[in-house]
C-alpha cells in the first residue's frame, strides 16, 4: 500500500462526529484502522486519534481555528492530500461533525478531481444533530416545528436584514454554527424583528463531549442572563420552540467542571506522537 509510485492512492473524506468518540461511523473507524496517513481537523476527539487509528499511520494536524490564528492554510491541506495520495497511500481526511456542513470539502473535492485521485465521502453526525440529541432537544418535534435551518452568523454581513425578519417570523428551528461569539447579535436582531415570546434559545457548549454544558432561556431573558458570556469553543446556538423541551427531556447533566475538551493544536500534535509511540511499543 505505501511508498509505491505506480499504485494509485485514495483519499477518504471522513466524518468524525461532533465529540463523543462513539459517534463516529463504523465505516470511518474501519478506514482509520487501515489508513497510512490521517489529516485531521482540530474538532476531532483525541480518543479517536489515539485509539481508532492504525498505530503505524502518520497523523497530521491540519486544523483551522476561526479568528484565532494558528490555522493550516487550505492550500497546505490540499497539497498534503495530493502528495500522499500520489505516493499510493490511503489518506483519511478526518473532519469534525459531518464532512460537508460548514467545511471546506468543496476545495478538497476540486483538487481530487483535478488530479484524478480516487476518493470516497463518509458522512457523519453533524454538531446540530449531536448537540441537540445530547441536550434532549428534538429538532422537529411534532407540534413545535416542521423544519430545521442550519445557519451561521460568524460575521455580521452574512445575514441581511430581510432575512433576519424572516428568521424572526418563522416557526422553523434555527441552528447557528460558529456563532457563539456573536450570539448577543443574533438575539438582538431576532428581538428587533419581533420574534415570538414562546421562542427559547440554547447555547450548547462542547456538545456530546464529557465537558458539555447547556445554557438556555427564553429569548427575551437571554441578554439579562448571559450577555457578554464567553462560551468555550465549539458551541452551537439553537433557537425555537423546541428548545423549551430541553427542560423536560434533558438526560445528561451539565459537566461539573468547565474545561476545554478539544485541546489547542500545538499541544495535540505532541501528545498524539507521544501516545502513538506508547501504543506502538505496547503492541
Ligand atoms: N463540520 C462540522 C461543523 C464545522 S464548523 C459539523 O458538521 O458539525 C465548526 C462549528 O461547528 C463550531 O463553531 C460549532 O458551532 C459547531 N460545533 C462543532 N462541534 C461542536 C460540538 N461538539 N458542540 C457544539 N458545537 C459544535
């Protein structure tokens, strides 16, 4: 499989799920076991990388961290993927949540097609589905909501004013990715356009992980309770009548300590190499 120029490599664009390592699919886990190289995002459980990956595989962090620097440029990721595949390797490009939701999969697909590198796409549990399930919020509960919208508001010009008006009026459940730092803006826009008093909001911090915390309230009470609060990344914002169901159906208590589940990249790269060495020497 490795190191032969004549043998065609392959890239598996695989989802790791939102946090809980058991939320990865069997298909992705199976590919990790036979991978030569794993190119991983930051929001992938450490346990997946240390326990599920072929001990002989090279694991490389190519994470991005919105607004916090320390990011791997997309061209570098594309180039690594291409080079390893053209060396005949089985490359798993592992992404947090699902592979296609708010990700750069399109750039990667274009590079693969351009270089006629074979690939597969393995879907996964996106953060909206994982976090909602672990918070006891059925996203389209009968009688509460008939649709879900996956949105983002990481910068203010991304949602025009007419659309805010529609979002304030709709009965659809709204899920905002990459928007924990702008949640005060989401609340004030929705209130400005007259969102109903029956709408609640939840911020789910580090959903499905052992560090999960849910902060929820009526949308009109949110500012008084949580304005300026700094939510730990990654956090997801859910707005809708369905959020009221959290109180009744939450099955997981908030973590007793507030700590970061996904470690910063620099720390991780060292850790992984260290743990994998330990793993190999035990084998
Ligand atoms: N492809 C990913 C999303 C990548 S964008 C997916 O399908 O889930 C990154 C954003 O996803 C974060 O800013 C956050 O809003 C959300 N997210 C990812 N994992 C999360 C988690 N465990 N808990 C809460 N939000 C999460």
